[in-house]
C-alpha cells in the first residue's frame, strides 16, 4: 500500500503546475496486433483433357457415341474408297481409320472417321479404289486401203504357133487376139471383133488368149 501511495504522490507532483520540477513524460503505450494467417482454399480441380477413344473396328454409330461421350463432338465422316459413296444412313458401316489416334487429346470438331460397308474389307490405306481403274480403250486399228485390182500385163510373144508379137491387154485398137500371149492366167478380155476371151495356160507352158465359153 505504501508503494502505491508513493507512486500516486509522484504522479500528483508531476502534474501540479506550481511545482518547479520538469514534467515527467507520460509512459509510451505500444500496441501489438497479431494477425493469424488463414490457410488458402484448395485449388479447384482441373478437368481432365478429352482423349480420343478407340473407334477402329466398331460401327460408325458406336464410334460416334464414344467420341461424343469423350468430348470430341460429332466426328467427320469419309468413305474408305474413293469410288464408293456414303449411304444415306451409314450407322452400320465399320470404321477403318480414325483421326486422331486413340489416347490423343481432342477437341470438338477435330475428329474424323473413315468407314467402309460391312461386307467390304477395309483398304490398307485411304484414297484407294474398290474397283480397279478401267483400262483406256485401245485406239481403233487403221483401215487398210483397198488395193487396185491388177490389170493384165502386156507381154511380148516370144514366138510360137501364133507367130509375130502381141499384147495381153489387147494390142492394136480395142481388143485382144486369140493365140496371143497373155497374163495373168484366168484374166478376161474381149477380142477386137467383140468375142469373149480368157487367158489360158497352154500345154507348152505359155499363157495365151483363148475363147471364153
């Protein structure tokens, strides 16, 4: 109690204006603020990327369902053979190729499948024809020109029974003469007096004009 009374007396003396003593400064009050850090909320889970499912070997309807369920959207559709058109309803057609490959991240609108009819074997690669390209038609063979029929050749008579010389073509004016040499055997002509003649092979080995019956 005495200690408290002594402290109070000192404070009163310090505050008294009539005292010649210097004022005692008021005690400094220090305030300490303690902030308790709160734990940050856990980050939101990042959604997993959409991955391309296995589509090769299943029907187009099944493949489209798998791809859409994985987040790849409706896949683009292409025929496996360049000379085969897609049907109005390709649901039962089988997938031969897919893009991208299985397990690759995909985005909607970036998926594609290549299909073939159920009763047709898939090709080894895209861009193949189912039926071979037709062979080009062979150019037409040139038409041979008709050769003119040979006319009887005029030959000189080497002598013989007819005497003198003559021509197979008729010699003289407008006809042949019986017994004159001729060529070829079998040729026909007309004598100078208008009778029919034919070239015959004689027994002596010489062809001569004779009467054509």
